[in-house]
């Protein structure tokens, strides 16, 4: 399993009380689940992996959440950035880069990896087809389905949260096989009750540093009224 | 400086020189350069025994005395004025100023003589009359003081706070009603009468401290001047009742217009707080007979324009009579009957009490033609009727927003740096706090008279008032609609109680538990259990700090229910009926008890599992027990509403369950399920099933269902006809949330459906889990198809759900409201 260089504060096993609260509120007929957007605000590459000159880099993002009644939902994306030199700020535009848009359920986990791009390497969506058949992904799917249709069980929810990390790890391992090196990787996970879905800027001020890359992102809740 | 004028004598010159030397020293910093040099010149001339004149000295003394007074050197100022009046004895103003300075330096005799001289020179000198009156008052020469005050008023005294100061002194002497005489005294200038009226209103407000809460003015309504005048008369009468109710030092349970309070008060504390008591010591034991006669007379002569206070007159009459019924029991928290109860009177005389009691009973019998019990209960009922009339007289909801400082209430809106809250919320809270003791003491009176019917009626009235207070927050409604819907809500809480009718309706198989909770310094839960044969009242003290029940609900409600089930201790204070367990249990909850799933309590579950108890139905009021029966036939026209923008609600599952039940099902789904479409469809169906999101709008104190493009609020339901059976398979269909400090809670959709004519309403008491929603729909309609009635089907469905989970959060969410008899 791949090693994550930076773990966000949400990567901690929730307590039993938190899981009970999440299980009880995960699917109630109260207000519809909020629609969230995750936006990359800024990313600076300190070392592009080449001794001299510019390099093509790729940014892979995987967002996993409990999804709808059909089970877990995966939102994989790959963004390519050609000719990036050390110290460059990735050209993601003023509005930032949309990494996820949807209504998370039960849990929300995000995995981010910046790598040197290798010509011909498949994007993360294609890699995920392979991962979907892996043991962790199959187990996670079953757990999410059980949460969606059965009596919500805190134990199963706990397993499902850990399952997303296993799936993220499998995705990173597969990605590393393709790109042979990573510039920086990061993961975090949020719950409704404990973390309010992580809504807000991460980090609150400045940039997160993950090996040779620094970045900031934000989670926004859409107002649907 | 002009040195012309009469010559000073040698003695005068010496005395004035000393005085001027002293002033020059003490007032060095207060004088301008010119004034200092003039003074120096005058002193030099006097010291040199040059010719000095009284005019020059008078000017200097006048200037220096004014400066000394400004600087607070009252003693010096008095001596300077004394010199001034010696030189210029015919000026009333100088004597008045001299009197003021002597008064300030504690020389009361000299001050009085100075005022006397000022008034001899100018008998219409209003300021001097007032100030002399104040001195005479302090010397307990009350008659002379009052005479001076009235003369000052007649001569248009324009001192700041004159009217307030006079009324504040007059009330302890002669009471509020006598002070009121000044408002109508034709010898006083019109402007002065108005000032006295306003001042009297202010001091009556002040008299509310400690326990004069019933003197509060009806909140939130702008009134014309003549209404204020009419109300003032009644308030003055009530304030005199309070004034004539002496209190003894000791442990003091009080209630002002904001909160309850308990304090240890000694004699001086009491006198300071009860400033309106006679200055010569505590009043004699009250003549309650005279008070009742006054209240009766006032009620008979009060006008409609004073209706905002008539409730309090009835309340006071009822409370005084209640003291007879209580006969020595704890007197708190009824303020009026404080010390009307034996053992608390200042003279401690039991015999006098007994004589007073006998006299009171005789008066009630001869003047009212009723017993003390009927008199008491009748007045509480009249008080409540007046309150209902008042609250229904509001023309429209208050849409204002008020800005607050340092308030941390949950319904605040933070707009930048400005914290605001709806004025209507403020009003709703004020209304309830305003009148809560009326209902509590009516219940107390019912207990002392042993009248179960009265207790049920009192709580019907209380629930109705609460519901109407909640509707004060319905600010989106136009005035006409708002008034119409409030009338419907009032009708739902019909307060006409006939015990025999209810008992006949209960028959042999049903029992009704009317629950009541109140908090003063601790919390009590009281329940009246009514069967066809008898009625029993039990009261249970609940430990506010460690009470299982309270802790459960303070901790965050249903989401923190123990997964293994509600603990037996929670059920204990709810005072459910013991043997024999009825087949049908009707619960009439009150206040926060509306949040408790009685159907989930261990005692109740045991009876359900034994097969003894078949139905648990919640009623909005006890009077609802005799209302229409459940629909006699199966619904033919069924309406299904399914909506969820997030895709979480498997409403196709609900729909399939409903279709399996049979009938002609009209399905309105997704974006079709708008409020207007639903409103158009409701009148044409016998049963409606909602599978959508629902929540509580705390700002409007109303539950709602979330539909396409908008929300279905209680007022939308009240607009037209509704199906006989309503199933809200959504969150919070039964809106039991309290809003801030009010005792009861928001008006939920279940209330609205019942008010609009539905017979049976089923909804969730908290956030409904999706699993529960689907499983409930499956089993509930299967049970209905098997021939069970809707309350029966809810109970049996939940019994089946319990085979999957013991966690009440999942299986106990639904509750059944409304009719209960097949």
C-alpha cells in the first residue's frame, strides 16, 4: 500500500459516539443533503522532479463518498500541466480548479497526488476501472449499500470510512506504478457531524506543504434556497 | 464695580469680609480673572474700612453663592445666600436658593424657614412649594407635604421629574388609586394631569419588582390615549391590591415580569423593594373582602378599551379566593395571596384570619351567589377568556426586527455587526411569560376544589393560548389570512370540557392522561388520568439537574436516545395509568413533554407486547377526546406526494407499499410536487401520504414539508379541505420543537391538518431515518389492509419494527394524532 505524505486532520478513526451520530443522521428525511464543491485554490510546485528545466506534471484527485442508494460514488479526475518549472504556480485560473461537485453521504474522503507525467500513462478514471474490482473497493461498495438500504449500523459505517482509505491507497499504488514517482500526495476525510463536511478553507491561512508541493483548497456548501 | 448704595454697618463689614475671604479661598479656581480682581478690590476696600455699600456686597455674594452651589460647597453657598438675603431680604428667589443650600447641607429647620419666607414673598412659587413639601415629607408631616405638592402642581411646577417625584411619594402614603385622583383633578392644569398619568404608569411598572408581574402591560400593541387612561385606572386598583398585601421577612419566592427568584429578605431589603408600602411600617393584614368588592366594582365599571387589564382583575379575584381554598398551604407562587394565608400575616393572629375568612366566604356567597370554589374557578376562567380575546384581537403579525446587545438566543440573525431577532418572537415569549401563572394557578385551584373538569379546561385554555402565541411568528401571512387561521387554531383547541361526555367517549377500554409540567424553582410533572369511572391526579417532582427525563432532552433529543431503549426512570414522572391497562391510551402532552415518545416507554411497551394495549394516540387537547371518529370506510381516493432533490428518499418504495394497499392512487412526484399542486389535490382525496423531507422553521415557529420549489407550511394546509387520513412519512411532521422560553411549542403540520378537518394524522416526532420510513410504509399499509385502524396500525407496525432494532430512534419515530375510535 502506498504511503501518504500528508494526512489531513480528518484521517483519524471516528469514535463510537461520532459513528452512532453519523449513522443516525446519515439518511433521514429531513433537509436534503447539502451540495458541496471542492475547489483547488492554489498549488505551487517546489521541485518538479527533474534536475534541470521544466517538466510535465499531472494532478490526480479522487473523491469518495457514500453516494446514493446504489452504493459508493467515486469522482476521479486527472489534470495535466505541461512545462512546469521549480517554484511555478500551477495555472488553474482565478476561480480555482473544481475537484468535486455533489452531495456527499455518510462520509467524504479526498485523495490528491501530484506526479511527473509520463507519456501514455492512463488517467485516474481509467485506473479506477482496475481498482473497482479490487478487494477494498468491493468491500466498500457492499458496506455503502448496506448503509443505504439497511438499518444504519455504526460499525459498518466505521468500516466503510476505513474502506475509503484503503481504496485511496490502492489508487495511489496504481498511480505510482504508472508514473514511477510522486511529487506530493495528500489525503483527508470528513464527516457531517464531526467535521461539518469540512466546509471552509484548508488550511485556514497559507498553504499546506506535502513534500515538494504546497497547496490550498476549499469546500463550499451551495445555498439552494 | 459699583460701590453706590446703602452703607454697611461695621458689624456687617466684618462679617462679610470674613465670608468673602473664605469664598475667595475656596472658590479660587471657580472664578474668572475679572471676577477675582473685582472680589479682591471689594475685600481690599472692606479691609481698609473704606466706604462699602450693600449693593456691591450683594452682587459679590450673589455671584459667589452661585459658584459655591455649582461646586457643591453647600455649606458655604448657604452662608453666602444667608448674607445675600440679609442685604436683599425681599427677593423670594434668594430665599428659595438659601433653602435649597440649607437642605443640601442637612440644615432642615433652616431650610424650611427659608422656603417659608420665599413662599411668604411669593405664594405661587411652585418650586419652593415642592421643595418644602419634600422636606415636610421627610419629617413625616405628610398632610402638609401633600398639600404643598398639590399646590405646586396647581401652579404648574415645571421641575424635571416633578410628577414622578410626587407620585413616588404619594403612593406609599395613600395608595395608587388616590394618586390616580390627581390625574382627574380639574384644579390642575391639563398638562400637569398628563404628566401625573405618565408618572403613575411608571411607578406601577416599578411596583412589579419582586412579585407584581400581573401589573405588566399587555405587550406589543400600540394603544390610543383613552385606552391608556382606562387601563391606568384598572392597573391602579390592582397595584393597591398588591400594596395591601404585606410581606414578612424571610425566604421570599418572587416572580417579576422576567423570571422567578428566591431570596432571603430582611426587613430593610423588603422596605427597599416594596417602596410603595406605607412609610410608617408594614400595613395591617389586608381586608380581602374590601379588595374583592373593589375588584368587583372595577370590573363592573371597566370599559372595553381597558380590556387589556381585565384579565388581571379576574386573576386577582380568583387568587384571593384561592387563598381561602388553600387554607394554610404553601402560598407561593401566587403573589396576591401572600400573607392572606394564616401564619404569614404580620400580626400572626389566627383568630383574625379566621374571622376574615368567614367574612370573605359570606361576602362571596351574598354578592356572587356561589361557593368559594365556583367563585375562584369562575374568575380564573374569565381571566383566560379575556386573554384569549386579547390575543385574538391582534390585527396582524409583527414583522419588525429588533436589534439586540449581548443576547445569545438561538433565533438571532447576525447581520454584520448587528444582532437582531424578530419582534414577533419577542412578543410570543412576552405573552406567554405574561400569563403563565394564570393557568398554573387555575390548575392549582382545580386541585384544591377536586374538579378534574376544571383542570382539563385550564390546560385546554393554556394550550390554546400557547398555540396562538406561537402563531405570532407567522409573519409571512397577510393580516386577513393570519386572523382566519388563528381562529382555526383556536377552534382546534376547543376549551369546552364536559367531563361526562369525555368519560362516556372513553368507555371501558380507553384512558386519557392529561400531562402537565411546570417549572418554578424545580420542575414538576403532574398527570390526570381519566377513565370512564374515575379520575386520578398524581404529581411528581423531577430533579432538574439529574432528572433522567430532563437530561435526556437537554442532551440533544432523539439522536441521543439510548440505543437499547428508553430507561424506565424516564417513564416514571409521566404518571401513566396503572392497572388495568386500557386498550387505548390517549396522551395529551404539555410543554416539552410533547417531545417524549410515550409509546416508547418501557411500561407502555410491556402492555403492547402483552397484547393489552392496542393504540396510543396523542391529542392536541383533552376536549379532542370526544371529537369525530376514525373514517368508517377504507380510503378510496389516495394521494401520494414524493419529492427529494437529493435522491435519498426511496419514494418509489413508499408508493409501491401504498399501491399494494389498494385504492385509486394519484402519484404526484418530483418536480410536479409543488405546494400549489398539493393544495389543489388535497381536497379530492381520502388519504394523503407524503414521502419527502420535512423540518422545523424556528424563525416562523412552524413545521413544514419540503416540496418542489417551496415549503408546505401549516397555513398552506389551513387554506382548504384536507383528507381524513394524513401520513407524513417525513422528518418532524409532528413539530414538537419549542421556541426559546415559551412553555409549549411551535404549531406543527399535524396541528394544522387536524384544525383543517383531518381525523387521523401520522407523522414523525424527530428526524425520520430512511430505513424507518420505508419499513414503516411497508408494514403500516399491510396492517391497514388487514383491517386495523390507523392508530392500531401504527402501534402494531412499531411492534414489528422493534423486532429489527431496539433503538427507539429507529422504531419509535412515528406518532398518531387525532381520532382514536373506530
